[in-house]
């Protein structure tokens, strides 16, 4: 009898564990993982593949996530504007960047009137989060959380691979 219970528990454990590996599977229904998103931005998937590095393509077009602590802009402190790596839209300024210790560049606000970064409910990986994408080209940026330590209370957690950078001094036409 005891052995039967043990065997049953083991079987259940294995079954449970096999349900815990949703990452990079094509079985998810809440998000078109691994399937390039469609946007109104006038660029084909082949064009994106040609323009972006494989790593940028994975993050921007397939909603990937760079490994924490590896991004080039994580500890970047220069003055200027962080742009979308897909289309060049200025999304954040260095004044909005703060050190969140979460492993990805973090910002407490965005440039413009809230029309440059689009927020989308994301139910992937068993979590309820808010995904942020570039409003112009639809490129995946990261996620936004409302646990920010600054006055805005917001934490835009962004992949470095989704970003470019424009030095403030070198670009006098930069928009506020
Ligand atoms: Zn963009």
C-alpha cells in the first residue's frame, strides 16, 4: 500500500513538473510566442530580420528577454535620449533612468504625452503583467510595474537590446 502511494505521488510530481515548462514552447495561447507580431508599421518580417541583429530581432519582434545583468545600457549614465532600436523613436531620457538593481535598464517615466510607449496586458508565463511596446513600430521593449521607488511610482523595465542611444549634446533637434 505504502509503495502504491509513493508511486502515485511520483507520477503526479512528474506530471506537474511537465506542466511547468512553458518557456519557448509554441503551445501558449495567450501570446503569439515565436511568431512575429503584425503591426501597422510598414516593414515586413524579412526586412526586420535584415535590419536587426539576431539578438535584437529575438527581443523586439519575438518578445524575447535578454539575460538580466547583460545589457549594454544597464549601467549607462550618459546624458541623452534612449531610442527604440527598431524605429529610432525617442522613448526615454537619461533623467528618467534610475538604478533599480533588477538587471535591466529601468525608467520612471517616458518621453512625450504617453503616446510613444504602448501598454498591453500580458498573461504569458503564468503571470499578469503589462507589456510595453514601441507605439510606432510595435517593437517589444519590456514590462512596466507600479512598484517604482521614485515619485512617479512607475518602473519601466526595458531590454537594452530594444534600445539605442542619442547623446544630448550631439543632437540639438532632440524633442522633449
Ligand atoms: Zn519603434
